[in-house]
């Protein structure tokens, strides 16, 4: 009798689970949205869970499996996500109808009391995000950048000195990461960590690298927070690795405390954070046209007065951490990718180098304005960010019910939306011969569809530090090109294999180059 009851209970459970999963996975079919058929419980995420592909490749494959549709549906485990691929609709989400898509969808699962590093512009929502966006924007004006460029240049000189010791076989992936860490540590926090010249990996670098590792444990933590946000918050699941949280919370807190107690002043982010706390705001310097994206539009202005707790040390730690970890990999890998493409395309390298040398000789110094005087080189940087997309998607959540213009598709508040940046960047509908490295795509007289280039996002949620990152990338590689021509070392295997344990598109292992001294610029 007991076996019969257990059998009935098991069958009942299976039927209930089957009905529940059938209901969950009928979401897109009921709405007439083309979708990828899901696996039970796993949805469309098996290739990620089984570590078969890297995250960007996962989204690229999905994008290419829906060639002639403006949008499609996927299931992130049991969570339905709308993927918008038509750039006219992308423009609606990011810019024109931004008020319906203000949030990124991370905030609901964040426990701020336990994990202060998780409090930042990425996780903040609604009015709170608007408030902090306005407070932090003046930190990234042209005037502030001009003050920071000399230190970037000094560290670039140090990089070249280190490279002098071994020009025939250089792992630029490693060297650029060292440079980027030194820049962000110095300019953001006034710390001289000297990673460029260290012989053994420091604790600072070792733990910093963990912040971008996309291990199975980190992936499951991220999925738990995004798919089950309320449960994740209740269980106090951290978005970042606990060791990373503890280490950098301490480092940043000590930097803020030391700056306040010592009374010293430097041109770095710590000083700007301290000034922001003491005065409540920082004024915009000058009226540079390049600063326009930082200034408040109606969609970005707070709709009510916010409490002063937003400017406490705990709140500042989260924002500082984002600036810190962004410098560990995203900028350094873009530098490496730029050198990789210049090495594969020597005529483009020659043209870019001649432009940089000319601009340098005209001004007599490598600074912010020298980089402005090298527009073709700037096009090379944009093109490498398109061809080698670091972060392959943008996430949004619908904050007010919305109907996409020109379609019958309506979505409710709370619906997750994803924009497949990597697919758009490599779509022949937007870029002819998308696998070709062609800086002329970004020439001033070449028109592009709005929202077809999304390396830093677009609209009010565009990355506020994008010009800091662009300046760092341009200056470092330009400093290298003033002294050297760059070619791939035979030891580098092509095509580059991507690291599946990394959140961004990062080559697996060293990437070796040969540097040939030129000596006609300096």
C-alpha cells in the first residue's frame, strides 16, 4: 500500500511540475514572439551551464539563429527575456522611450547592508540612479580628464621602459593589464602599486582579476540573483566574490579615510569623492561639447529630493569599486585587440602611426589634444571595439507597460529586455563585411544607423566613464606606436581562443607580439 501511495505521489508531482513548466515555457508562444525552444528547468542556457561556449558566443549564436526578425524570446532558465535586435527598436529602448526602460534589472537582488560593493550605478534604479548619475557625472568632464592624462602618460613611459628589456617576444595582454591596473590605482585612488614592474603577482592584482572571472560558481550566483532576486536578497547572496568584496571594501575605505585625515589633495577620483561628500556636488568645468552626454536631460533628473545617505562612505565604496574593476580587463583587452588588428593590417598601422607622430610633433607632447588631432587613429579604436566586442549585451527591465511602435508586441512592467550588442556589431545589415577590420566605417562622412554601435551603451544609461576609458586606450597604444612598429610573434596561435571562464571576450592564455624599434618620433 505504501508503495502505491508513493507511486501516486510521484506521478502527481511529475504532472504538477510538467504543467508548471509548460505554462512557464509557453510565455513567448502565447504572445506570438519567435523563440528558441527551451530545455526543462534550464531554458536556453545549457551551453553556458555546461561551459561549452563563452557568454558572448552564446548570445551571438542566438542572434544568428533569428536572421529576419526584429526581436525574439529566450528563457534564462525559467525567466523569459525579450531580445531586441532591430536597431530602430533598440533606439526606442535606450533613448526615445527611455522612461519605460530606466533600470538594468540588477537592483532587486542586491542586499546593500551586506554587500556595499554591489551598490553602484549598474544596480541602482529609478530616482536613486538619476540622483547619483547627476552627482557623479562632473567627475568625467574634459577638464577633469586633462588633469589625469599626464599620469597616464607617465605610466605609458614606464611601460615603454619595461618593454625595452624584451622586444622580440612580448605578451601584450599581460603588459596592458599591468598598465591598466597601475593607471586605475593611481588615478582613481592615489595608490602606487607598481604592477608594471612587479616580478611576483601582488595580492592587489590577484584579487582584482577574480572580479572578472566567470567561473561556474560566479555564473550560478549571477543567475540566482537575476532569476530569483527576492530569494537572493533574503539569503544575502553577493553579486561579487566575497573575497573580492572584503578586500576592495577595505582598500577603498582606507583610501577615503586617509585622504580626509591627511588633508592632502590630488587629481584623482578619491579626491573628487571626498569633495563630493563635503560640498554635496561638483560643478561642471568649462563648456566642452564632448561633455554633452554627461549633462542632465529630463529623463535623468531626479523627480524628488534624495536623502544625503547617498554620499556616505558606504555608498561611495560601491561606485569606486566599479571604476576600479573596469580598469582591470575591459580597457586592457581593448588595447591588446587594437595592437592585434594593427599587426594583422600593417598598412592601417602605418597610417595610424604617421598620424600620431605628426600630431605629436606639432604639439611637442602626447596629451589629450594630441589624441584629438589623430582622428583616423580614433576610428581604429572604435572599429576594434566593434569587431572585438568586450561585453556582448546590454540588459534592461521594463519599468512601465509598453507597446513597441509599429508592432503588435506589448510588454508589462517587470519584463526583462536584452540588447545583443555583439550580434548588432557583427550584423552585415549594419556593417558590410563585418569580419573585416575597417576603420573607415567610422569616418565622419560615413553614416551609420543610430544605436548600431553600442560599445558603451547609449542614451541616459551610457557609461559615464567612456571617455576616461577611450583616453586611456588611445594614449597607451599611441605611446607604444611612437617608439615601435607592432607585429604578431609566431608563437601566437590564430585564431585566438577565448577564455570560457571570463565574463568578457578575453583570449585564453598569453598573446605574444614582436616590437620593432622605430625611433623617429621621440
